[in-house]
């Protein structure tokens, strides 16, 4: 890149057509908010410190979301159109030479490669600006590009203001431009709100440049999906679908088997190793990392979790904020929530819930259990129906179970509690006191058999 590039991302609008209390750019597709996708793409042409996001509606939330990325902000307190939004950056950017790329916060599929090419084209051209366009079969709603004889852009006409002949033009205004900074800041102030909506249309700058003797070039992009601007929730769903298709393709090409790929949801940041298999309707979300040779069963949800290699998540299982080591098998119908660590080759079966629990290597909880705020040693077996009573109505308490222990079925472990290595808990016990290593603990009344009792009762009737 020969000259300095500043990026401005317009994101102040509410997005009335979304019919939402939430600002449009905060809606999510492909596992991220729309504005995060755009900021990410902008990173291809300028460092975050050279990107300015114009905020207005719910500016606090947009600022809070993006502040960690290092971008700058400009306020547009009243939303009077795209031209007006760009003016909000004039004071801070007008003295900076080079190029200004304008992006819209509601256009999240734009690729870094297209942006890089836009900057390259504008750097090599004589034009005052280059605008990205594409051909759409149904250009309804978009501004249309009116070309001159030399292939230069004469004007951009908004859909609402277009004549029938202009409505037939298939080339649309993507809203993405690269400007010569000096000419942009000089002429931007000439935009007037001379339309029925009384808005300052940035697209009017094309004709302003023309009157001042400058040309505007167009760059056509073949893959028009990249330029989809989201205005409604229908479009949001369509864009989300494209993100998911892209992600499953990328993973399949990298050696992941995805069964019925059209049914799965895998967020953009997820990583999955070779020869792993993802079953139908699985959802793999957030910052999840999955190793090689894993299996994610049908309809399972894995979010913000790390799975080492060779882990099996059986169908209909939910794993959140957890770390699973090699060879562990979890589910079907298991629920791991919040801060669990499951050891090598451990086994968690159906209807077992884990919260803030560390399960040692080779440990097992095969059926129907709740293990909360607990530590369970290597090779310990937790019987069906075991419950850690970690909550006394006021605070949470810990249960610590050693290695090679055997907790009989239907045990009730009242925390705080320590159970030593190698100990046994008799089935059906309520355990309220610490159990030393290698002991047998029985916490239930003895069985009493009354000989002949039932027979006598029947005779009485
Ligand atoms: C705009 C273009 C249209 C183009 C289309 C592409 C204009 C006048 N029209 O129309 O030619 O085909 O995008 O998607 O430029 N924004 C602000 N402040 C405002 C108004 C808008 O920050 O006062 C932001 C919005 O948050 C949004 C972006 O600018 O991210 C585009 O605004 P939007 O209202 O969606 O423009 P369109 O009507 O789609
Ligand atoms: Ca739009």
C-alpha cells in the first residue's frame, strides 16, 4: 500500500426495518455481531487504530463491544443519513492524507481480499473515488449505479428516487467506497438533504465530484453475496446461512467430516482438528477448540469449550465452558455447565449434570447424577442417582472425593465433605461426615424383615 488508509465504519443507525429494540449492527450472524465482522474485515487494510466507527443508537453498547479491538469512535447523535454520518469524522480525520475507505456496519460478508483489491485499484486510479458494485437479479431497495459512456460512475440513484429506466439497472451501490482523503473532506460538506427523507445521502457525492471535474470509478465484484446489506431479519437469516455454509466448507476442506452439513451451526472462530466427525444438527459455538479424531454427536451443543483429541460427545449432550481431556466419552443426554475439567478416558453417561467439577482420569459417572462444586479422583466410580448437595440455601460447598473410591447408587453427599481414597459408600447413603481412606461408610437405617407379616395381613381381610 503506497499511502495511508483510514477506515470509517458507519454504524449509528437503529435499523428501523429490523423492528427491534436492539441497534441493527448488534444483531448476530455467523456467531458474531454484524459490526464485529466488519471491524474484522477492515483489519485487512488498516490497523485498528486507523479505523473509526461512527456510533449513535446504543452507542454505549457498541463502544463497549468494540473497545478491546482498539478502534476509534465518532458520535453521530442524530441520524440524518450516510453523508451526515461520515461528516462526524471530518474533524478528526480531515488533516490526515491518503485514502478513506467507507464501510457500512450492516454489510458483514465483505471479504478482506475484496477490500485489499479496492484499495489497490483506487491507489492506481486517477479517480476521486472507487465504489464497489455488483450485479443483482433483484436489486430492489439498493441504490443504482448510473454509468457514463467511459464506464465511469455518473451518479448513484436511491431506489426510492429512481426513474423506471434507472430501476432496470442491475448494478447496485454496495455502500463501500474508497476516497482520496483530500477530495472527500473538501467536498463532503456540499451534500444537501434535498430528498423527501431530508437525509444527507453519501451517494450524492458522486455527482458533486462530477461537477467539480473529478471522476468516480466502479469496481465490480462477481460474488454479490459479499455485498449483502442487512435491513430485515429475513436478510439476517440469509446472511447467517451463508456464514454457516462458508464455515462448514472451510472445515470439510481441512479434513473434518460433517454429516448433513446443511443442518449444523459452527461459529466462525471455532477450530476442529482432522478426522473429527460432526453429526447432524450439532451446534459448535463461541471460542470452542476441538482436537483430532473427536466425535460430536447429533444435536449436541458445545460452547466455549476445549476438547483434546479422541473425545466423544454422544448425541443430545450440552457442554458449556468446559475442558475435556483425551479419550473421554460424554453423553448421550449429559449436561456439563460452567468450569468443568474432565480427565483422560473419563466417562459421563446419560442424565448426568456437572457444574464446576473436576473429574479425574478414568473416573466414571455413568447414569443420573448431579456433581456440583466437586473434585473426583482418578478411577473413582460414581453410582447412578448420586447427588452432591452443594447448596445449603445460602452458600455453596465443596465435595472432595479421592481416587479409586466407589460411591454406591443413590448416595446423597452433603457438602462440605471429604471422602478418602479407596473408600466405599454404601448404596442409598446420606453422607454428612468425612469418610477416611479405605473405609466403608453406611449412612442409612438397617433393613428389618418381619417374618410372615404380609401373609397375616391378607388373612385379616
Ligand atoms: C445505503 C445506500 C444505498 C446502498 C445501500 C447498500 C445511501 C443514501 N444509500 O442504503 O445506495 O445501495 O446502503 O446496502 O447511502 N448509518 C449511520 N447514520 C445514519 C444513517 C445510516 O450511521 O444517519 C449507517 C447505518 O447504521 C448502516 C449504514 O449506515 O450501517 C447504511 O444505512 P442504511 O440506512 O441501511 O442504508 P440503506 O438504506 O440500506
Ligand atoms: Ca442497508
